[in-house]
C-alpha cells in the first residue's frame, strides 16, 4: 500500500487527504456529516471516480450515525435525504451513483431491522466498497501486465493513482504494478490543465513511490510521441458507456487522437463499477462544467483578461474507435466493445 491514503474511516469520521493543497502541503480533514462530504466532493478535496464513490458511501454512514431516529422508517428517510444531497455533488462519475445505490439497496433490503443494526449495516457496506476498490485496482494492474513491455515509456493524463481511488490506483496502478514487478518504466505526465492533476498530484504520487517520471505540458504529447517514442498511453475513466465511449478528464480525447496518429496503443483502465451499461454511447454521458476561475486564474493571479468569456468542460468523451482496450478487474475488453463489455459484465463484473 501507499504511504498515504486518499480516504479512511477514523472513529466516527471520514478522514480525507485534502488534494487541493498538494503538493505544497499534506493536510488531512475530518468530516462528520454528509453535508461536509458532499461539499468535499464538489470542491475537489477528494476527486477521482472510485474515491468519490467510496466517500459518498461513507457519507451515508455518517448520515445514519448522526440521525436521531428511533424508528427505522425515520432513519431510512434521513439516509435518503443524504443520498439525494450526495448525488447532486458531481454529475459525471458514475461510481458516485453506483456506490450510493448499492448502499441504498442494502438499506431497503433491511428495512425491518432495528435502527442500530441498520446503522451498522450501512457502515459495513461502505467498508466493503472501499476494500473491494483496493482489490479491484490491484487486479487491474495485474491484468494489464501482458500489455506493458519492458522497458516501457508510458504517457498518462490526469491522476489515477492512490489519490483517485481508495488505494493503489487504476491507470497509475498499472504503472505501479509494472514498477513493483521489476520492469523499467518511465512515465510522461500531462500536466492536465486547468487543475493540474498531473503536475500536482500524479507527480507527487510517483515521487512518493520512487517511480521515474517527467512532467510535460498537455499540448506536448504528440511531439513527445514523435520525438522520444511512447510505448503506450493509459488513462482512467469517470464513466464508460455500453459501446466503449469513455468520459475522462478534459484533454483525454486530444491525447487519444495524438496516439492514433502516431500508432501508439491507447488503453483505458477502470473498475467495472465505472461501466454504465444503461448508457448506450458517450453522447448520453452528462459532462460537468466547472467555474470559469479554474481557467481565468492560476492560484490567485488572473491570467485571462476581464471580459473574455470562458468555457470550462471538466471532462470529454473519447470515442470507442480510438481506444485499443479497456482494462478492468474482471478482464480486458477489446473492440467491438458492445460485445466484449456485455460479456465482461455478464461474467460477474
């Protein structure tokens, strides 16, 4: 495991590593109610699809613990209210909705039990979601190893390591698994504007783990492929449609286009909880738009002239035809994704 955790349960509180302060400060915050968890997700104290799913599950546990209800029906209403609040914290990452629904299914299946028993069941389900995420990430890393040569020059966008998950990571988990197995890897990290998750977070993580890496600007990826040579690109996802279209941090689509032009394999790594079989294509994935200040300012300094409008999509959608394979804990899906993803999910994913 990493020497840091994005989130963990501590007593009757959810403890989060405040990712807004990295890399200059390693600071943890403790949250005691679902409102604080929702705000932490919204303000990106915690981010990354698997991590916010686990955080939301713990938010429901906090709602149950804080509820003064003595009747189970009243407790369920309080948890339902918290579920609605948490669902509205961010729109794109399906893991958020998946984790909330999983906990609520447990709630409804035990609606005749006592309040104390139901509170315990909710917390235990949140623990299970967190523990399963760690196991899934490790399995993703192992499943991907036949695709990673030795040595390997790998290009990565955004942050998909322990900071974006409960621990270990998805796309960066693949890098980590390769490194820990003795392969010689070097990772080129897109800085990932506008919030710089690559430059701030991925570089911080790889420094912690001792994995060789180099930070590049987002617009340099195509030239780096041509000049230096890249063996594979690997990215994460916040939601994958049934046809294989994948929503991820803005800039992923551009990277996939550059990879296609240079004949570089482009892999998406995600747990099966990120696959939304209810959405036929990426056109149906809701795309979050965030504050203009993320673009107009760097820190507190304004870099865009007053009066210039800004469009700040937080995510984009990479079409399935640009994706070489989708790597999950249940196996690797190859085109045509409509068939391979369906088989993978039917097999128990």
